[in-house]
């Protein structure tokens, strides 16, 4: 992928992620979408996004979270890959980008 910059520092009780603030500083992206982007960027690299978990963290509806993910995709901070299973579209894979792709 090439443009994913995540470093992890382990403290006594937590892992701290250091991320590039490009999306966070992009005023063309809504605050809610920026929050979701930061939340997703602080997950471990092998973490699988569970929309329900993001809904719980954000405290908004699933529809709202999906709208924000769509905004991040539109602005180039997220890439959605359609996954096929048995000839049908399955659950999409989301790739979180630190810079507009």
C-alpha cells in the first residue's frame, strides 16, 4: 500500500498510535468523518472493521457511520474493495488511507 504510516509505542497499559494528521487537518471533511478516520487509523493493522463497533464508539446510527465512510471514500481517505463470495457481492473490505489516494 505504501502510504500507511502507523507507529506503535507500548506504554505500561496501552499502545499509542502515531498517525499522519492529513485527514484530520482537511477542513473539506466533516468533523464526524475525521473522527471516524482517526478512530480507524488507531486500530492495529490486522484489525477488521466491524461497523457495529464503530457505531457504538461514535454513538450514531449505522446509516450515519456509512455516510461518513462514503464521505471518506469520496475525499480519497478510504478505499472500498468489493469482495465476491459464491458469485455474489459479500462484505466490502475497507482500506484506510493516511493521504488522499
